[in-house]
């Protein structure tokens, strides 16, 4: 390259150009040629070498090399070729002066540091992709860890670049970090808190992509779609996206529904409010009507035998309801609910199963159903729950019971008409 510069200088001086200007012009043309050569070398490296490597990788049976290609590791490595070209021919273009040589060396060193940082970042992305496909990696917030390592890499490379530019050793800048610690803690507060939170989330397996979480403070309720160093993105059920700081999942409380999703069912917990004035002992007409219900027949036969045995041993008047045990329409209705749910194909019979009274309220007597749907898909779960209560609400009158409802305007008019002393 130096011979080419001399040849161009001689040609220009032969045409009457002053020597200083001729040498400057020759070196400028040489610099343009060097940059073009570096670009051409990079173009060939990408089009030939990278394509050949990619073709070979795609034919292999292993997956890790595909991850390296997809992350762009080989593409970023191809940028080493221009650096080698500039390093090989740069001195001939710029001359052998100490200043030019030092400038060229610093430029190539900084360029190589940037390439190393890019390759390192791509390798981390490839490693994250590989781990995310494993059973262990799925449960870890790998993106946050990768971002933290990348941030550390940027800081380290930045220190080396500063040492090259100012001609100081990296130890000099590292020793100066102590005075900047407070400033760095302020600047990177979210990143540091997020990194610490990411470690706690990973170790305790608090959150992973795909979990359904509720964060009341952030008004987030939906699926986790991303866990990064500083934020967790939640796609809410209305399809909006809520961004929650990672460390807030540690400092504040939230609900993770993963336990329900991994269990055998989804809880149904709802009550029917019955009018307590409709509760009464069962008479023969009621019993005869209820015996026609297949689900109730075993219960009624068992209770009839049990009550008959007790009545045979009684010494008091069995005709008085207070002297004996008797079936009630409410108790029989509870027995029907339990039998109906036990026979329901969509109810998980192995999980908690309760049909119980709650404390009476001004809205009536709550009969709570506490069972688990075997289908955990939201739409299916709601349909199963609705079908169950549709049926039970329709069955309430069969037991001479009534659902409690607060009286409306029309009901108040009818009630007023019955009051004594009312004049039409």
C-alpha cells in the first residue's frame, strides 16, 4: 500500500502539484480505497463465509448452533474482517509516523472492543433462547439476568474504551468508580433493584412468562408476557398492556394463579340466598313428590329408615314435630344440591366439596356451594358455573322454597294494599 501511495504522489507531482499537496491527496485517495476494501471484505465475509456457515448449521441435528445463527453471532463475527484489513494496510496509507500509528491502533482496538461486546451480547441471547426451551429455563426470568450481564459488559467495555482514548490503564478508571458509586446507584437504581428482584423471583419461582397474575396496586390482571431486568409486562384480559416494575413484585403483594392452573380444578364459590320464611317441615305430599326425583330417592330412603327406627323407640308423642327428628325442605334441597353436583361430570370429585349454610343475613339464608370445576379454561368454567346455578334456581320452587329478593316498587304497592286502615 505504501508503494501505491508513492506512485500516486509521483504522478501528481509530475503534473505540477506541490509535493505536500500531492502526498496529502494521495493518502486521501488511499484512505478511500482502504475503506472501500474494508467494506468489500465485510460484504464478502457476510455473503460467502456467513452464508456457508449458516447452510452447514441448518443441516446439523443439534439446536444450539441454530440458536447462534438466529442470534446473529456469526454475522457479528464477520465484522472482524474489516478490522483485519484496516490493521494490515492502515500504516501504509497513513504513513509510519508515531501519531498516525497510535491513532490507527486506538481506532482498531476500540472497533474490536465494540465487536467483542456485540458478539458477547449475541451469545447471551442465543444461550437464553436455548435455556428457554428447557424445563428449567422456562421457570427462570432469563431475560432479566441476560440484561444484567449485558449491562455489566457495557460498563467493562466502556472502561477499556476510556483507557484507550485517554491512555490510562483500566485500573485507573476502576479505582475512580468508588467516587462515582453514589451517582451510579442513582442512575442504575431500577436496574439494580430489578436484578435483585429477578434473583428472588427466580429462586422462589414467583413469576414466569405465561402466569396469570393480579397486581392490585398496578391495576394489572392478566397473563405475564415478558419478564425483563426492570419491568414485567402483563397483558390484561381487555388486551391492554400493564408494565409493572420488577421490584414491586417483591416489595408489594400480588396474586399468582399458577397454583390453580397446575391443580386439578378451578374453584366455584357462590351462594343461593333463600327466604327463611319458606323453610318448613316436609309433609307426605312433599315426600311423595320428591321420591320421583332419581337423585333424591337414595337419600329419602336412608332418612326414612333412620327416622322410623328412632320413632319406634320414642316414648313421647311422635305426632308433635318438636318431639322427633323430621325432614325439612331446606335440608332436602341441600341433599339434592350435593347429589346433583356429585353426579355432574364437570365437577372434580377429588377436591374440596362443600354444600353448607352461612350465617343468615338481611338478604336471607345463604346456601354456599364450594366445589371445583374440572375444566379450568375461563370461558368453559363460567359456562359450567352458570349451568349449575341455572338448574338450581329452577329447582328451588320444587322444594317449596323461594329465593330472597329485596321488594321492588310493585311489590311495595301490593304490600301497602294489605295494610289495615288503607283507603282506596
